[in-house]
């Protein structure tokens, strides 16, 4: 257990950091919170509404029982679009984190300062001034991180004017004391309250049917090997939704996924539960997940493992990831055969791919990997162009990388699938299917309808149109 410093020790650490910064720059201070007496204490999901002033930027990374991270407020931030977005985000992250005071506080990896990242699927919106930027990066003011029974609170403030080393230490100390007295019961956002009613669901089948037929023509003609075509459904609700309450539902229903929240302003938020890791970096080791091929829980395992089309679909993703890593000078390793991974009510074929990082920059590799064939298609450039033509909406953050990078270069980026965008009483949900030679239009529609329905069920939104069963081993199923 980490011993909590006294206030005088925290004040001394703050003064030391300020001298390093010469009273200018960002002072970053961290405190361990007392080890909880029960597993519910210091839950970042429950405490996020109380972290800082609770307004403006909020972020949640809920990998519980792994790392759970809540953040609020902005100390530094970056927003831009264009083909160099990954490179510039890496530069912003490195500069922001390297300019923090190197304090003599020992803290575990879970407590390191992090830059938080949310990319869009395409590097720029179709029309300038619309959609979401190519990347948003934030060095947060407040960061509350927990793993196991260990929990740390971090505050990052730019020094100058009335903000002094002493005032930062006092602010952190008082916030830590206040959070420790609050009840942090995850049921506060849980099942007790009645779910909202759905007033209206937009119709998507007719438009999607036409787009699928056109895409299958491209595949059959050999112009594309694969295209992953998505659909968006708008839900109008009878009351505004609390995104943290939705995330609490997802924690129960998607325990194997990483739940996330990206909220720039009140009333508008990106939420989701991603089963797919674009990349993770830990102590110089890289891991990426190939996740493709889907069957419902309860289907015979051999139905997925023995499906020629699903195995082919999966191997396309594995080959693409290993090729990208090899072309970037790494030597990827992979198991010979995929395994089954359960996420919520669905099973997927899953192959973890690992490599020594060899000094490569994580976001440079992310730029090379995104988007994988699991969310775009093959060949990549041609598939991306056709997605722009065939999908009548901006993907925005959907199927794009979201995550963080820390002060030691460790990082994790998830693919923002199983996600939705909440705007007041409006919820936008997106799902899709991978189309390859031999795919059938009606079965693709049924698969997408099931995925939209499952997501609504997991968010506790009743869906009378949810198909009761998913066809076993659907052709070219994608995990989203």
C-alpha cells in the first residue's frame, strides 16, 4: 500500500517542482487516496461528476477490473485535421508531458500523467468547419486513476498569476479530502432508475440495402476484396440521458470490453464499449488485436471456428496488421490459430499480435495501422474512397482510435466501435458489416439490425425490432 504524504511533504514537492519550472509551465502533482475498505470506494465512474467543477471536458476510460481513469478540465489541448494528425498529436503529447515538473514523488504506472486522445475516422471532415476534427488531444487538469485497490488523484495547473505552487498543493489536498468523503456507489448510475422511452427510430434499411448491393458489385467485379459498410440510426428519446448512467449499463453488459466517454461540453458525448485494441504499448512491448468473425452466445463454438468465410475474413485482418508492422521495421508474432473471445452477447474470432517496439513512436504505428480491414476494407485507399461515396453520413469518431499516451511512452488506443453519440435527447448509433465475395444482401441487413438492437439493449433502451436470433456464422461478419 502506498503511504499518503502529509500536506507539508506535498507542499515541499510542489515547491521543488516550481523551482524546476522557474515559476512558469505546468506543475503536475499527485496524491494516493486511502486504500478503500470496499471495492466500490473511489470508483472513477461514480466520482467523475464530482471531479473538479464537473463542467466542460470529461473523459472516462473504464477497463475495470484493469485500469479505470476519469479526467476533467483542460490544461493543454490540441485540435486539428489533416494527413499529419498522428504525427502532430505525438509531438503535442511528447512536449506536453516532457514539460511537466519532474517531481521527486514516486508513483506507480497507473498514476502517470496522460495525454488523452480522440481521432476521427477520416483525417478531415468532408466540408471544412463541419464534423469533428481529425484529432483532439487533451492534457487534463484533473486525473483520477484506479487499478485494483490502488487509486491516485493528479492535478495539473499552469503556474502564473494567482496560481502558485502552494495554491496547487492546497487545491489537490482539499479535492482529495473531499472525494474521500463522497459515496462512490456505481449503483448511482445503475439499474434503479427507469430507462428512457424511445419516441422515434430513424429508418435505415432501404438506403443501406441499395448501398450494399452497389458495394457487392464492386467486390464481385474484383475492384475491392472487402468493404466494411456502416449504417447510422438516430433515436429520439423522451428525456435527456446521463452518459455516465449509460456507461454503468455497459459495464454490466460488456465486462470484457473497455468502456469510454469523450465529452467536450455538457449534453454532447461519445460513449461506447470497445472490444478491439488497435494498439497497446507497455514497457516497450506492442500488442494489436485482430478481431473479425462473429456469432451469438450459445452458438456451437465449432460453427465459428469451422467457418471458412469467417476464418478468411479474420485472416485478412491478421495479414494486414502483421504486414503493416513488418513494413515499419518490427517483427510481429502471432499464434497459429485464432481463439474465441466473448464480448457481451457475441463471440468473435480473436488473434493477439505482439512485437518489440524497438523505439518506434506509438502514434506513428497507429497512423500506419488505422484503419484496419476490420473497419474499412481492402485495398485500404480504394475502400476509404468508396466509404465516402456510399455512406450518407460522417463517421466522425466512429471506428477511429481513442485512448491515451503517458509520460513514459506507454499507450493504449481502442477502436471506437460499439459506440454512439449522445446529443441531448438524440442518440446516434452506428453499426456495420464486412462485405466480401459471397455475401448476401438480406443477411447483411439482418446482421446490422441485430448489432443495433444488441447495443440498444445494452444501453437499456427497449427495442421491439430486435431480431430474436442471429444467423449462425454470418458471411464475412465483422465484430461491430
